[in-house]
């Protein structure tokens, strides 16, 4: 199995989980209140689920969808990382958003290099 496939599945499955959590988890509701971004919780969850679906669909049907979804999730996680820095979360609370930003931007770069660089 190719690295791109493994990483896309890994990210996709995590973001399905995170997206559903954004929609139904009381803990995530309280976290968005703590961030001061409670009005963005539902749209964040929807973006996470759509991004995850895009990774998995794009992997098998259209590499443009894979590229767009991985960039979108990467940007979403960069925003999450910035939010955590701004509210003075510690290193360990910032690490997941940073890690998923790097992972998805790596997927985007790898996708671009494989399918779009001529």
C-alpha cells in the first residue's frame, strides 16, 4: 500500500471522528466555548466531515478532490493551531492541530507531486 493511501485513510478516519465529535460531543461544545468560537462549531464539524470524505473519495476517483480536501483540512488545522496559541494552551494541547496540519499539507504536497507536476 502506498504511503499516500495510508496517510489519506488515517487522516480521513480521524476527521470523520473529529467532525462527528464537533456535532455531538459535549466536551467539544465546551471547548469551542472556551475558544470563544461557539458559533463556528457546527460549520467546523461539517468541514471536517466533508474534508474527510474528500480525502477518501479523491484518493480513488479524482486527485483534484484529494488535493483540495487535504489543503482545506491543512488550513483548518493551521487555524486551530493559531486559536490554541492565542488562548495560551500548552504544547501538548497545541500538538494535535499542528500535527494534523502538517499531515494534511504533506498529503497535498505528495498529491501535487504525483498527479499534477509535469
